[in-house]
């Protein structure tokens, strides 16, 4: 999809961080943008920034784990905009701490947003995207945590959810290639967002919200990271080129190599005779 101008994008988790950066980058390309977020009022605030770029914006409250709300949203989007050209399943939460200490609530909440939130978005929109005449592309925000294990902070629960989201996204990329629908996994490293404060959105059934930073995180730590608006521009580049993976942090290549080298070391061990 070379020319995004006049096309329609939907971004989940658009009220903050990377979602906001992607929404603004879409607007810069001349796209109309639907902004969805679970945190009340945040999508509305970013919608005002999008509208200032002289494109249409629609802000909606949406919990990506709610399949009924997703179905309703898909109907509304197609009624109002006629088609959806770019679906960005970006909403995500981070839980931190030793993987052996992850609670049932941590596992269920993290997977419900980071994996099932992505699947729900695809399930709600893909049938309609398949039926439309216009171009269609799906971006799922994964993470470098889908490709490597964090060497500084224990993020095993989060990383497990992102590995699953990456496998899902790559499978979808291959499946939809013959239909001309692009699929990309966005894999950022550290970005200056509120991800370290994800607990603010923890639902009551999983322990309720808190203003505590995730274990091992401090707000100052995030401010040394990449600007989310720069990530938004990288996403546009990846969509235009229909890349399977979109990398915003090429300097992290060595960490992926180290991870795969450890895997290769075990292959080599078992290929040797006793
Ligand atoms: N910040 C980083 O360093 C980093 C790195 C790699 C990947 N990511 C991923 O980027 C994505 C965006 O995170 P971010 O860093 O911008 O964090 P953020 O906390 O600033 O933004 C996440 C947004 O998702 C929304 N959200 C949370 N749960 C939701 C739900 N159930 N339904 C709808 N919206 C929900 C939040 O309200 C928030 O607006 C996530 O998938 C995250 O895992 C972030």
C-alpha cells in the first residue's frame, strides 16, 4: 500500500505512547483515523491532535478483550467510513517480575490484552477487509520481547505473551499473502511511553488498577528511550513496504543473534556424538 492518503486507519491503545505516535503518523499521511482506547478520555484527546492535521478522527472507548464491543465497532466503522485500510492492533500491557512468580491474574490479564486483544481485532475486521475493494493491511504491535529474553529486567510473562503474538502475526502474514492483505509485526525496543505504568489499566477482576510502576521500572527510565512519534513514522515505512517485521531499534540486532546462538548451541550439542 504505497499511497495512504485518503485511506482509513484504526489504532487501538491510541490514547497514549506508541498508539498515539502511530495515529499521528497516519494523519500526517492524510489518513482518517479511528482511535480506540480503554482509558476513558485519552483517545478523545489524541483525536483532537489528529483532527488538527485536517483529517477525520473518531474516538471510541474500547476494551480489546471485549469481542462484543469489537463487533459493534466494526459495524460502526464500516457504516461511517465504508472500509478500513489499516488495522493497528497496538493496545498492550506489561507485567514484570520473575516468571515463576507470575500470578494467575498476571498471566490471564497479560494474555487477554496482548494476545487475545490482537486476535479479537483481526477476527472482527478481517472478514470485512477481505470483502472490501480497497487495500488492506494489519499491523500488530509485538515487541523485541517477542524475539529475545530481556537481559536487564525479568519480563517472562510479558515476553511469553509477545512470543505468542509474534507467532500469530507471522502465521497470519503467510496466510494472507496470497489474498494481497499485508500483515506486519511491529517489534520495538524501549520507547518513551506509559507502558511501565500499565497497572493503571488492570481490571478489577485481576486485582484492580494501581498507580505503582511495574517491578524494575521507574518513569525516568522510560524517558531515555525512543520517541513514540518516531516509531509511528517507522510503522508507515514498514506498511508501505509490506514488511513481515517492523524494527524501530536496529541496534538491538545483536540481542536477537545472541538468543538464536544459544538455540544453535543446543542443536550443535545434540548433533555431536557422545
Ligand atoms: N514502550 C515500550 O518500550 C514498548 C516496547 C515494545 C512494545 N511495546 C508495546 O507497544 C504497545 C503500546 O504500548 P505503549 O508502550 O505505548 O504503552 P502505553 O501504556 O503508553 O499505551 C498503551 C495503551 O493501551 C491502552 N490499553 C491498555 N489495555 C487496553 C485494553 N484492554 N483495551 C484497549 N486499550 C488498552 C492503554 O490505555 C494505553 O493508552 C503495547 O502492545 C506494548 O506492549 C512497548
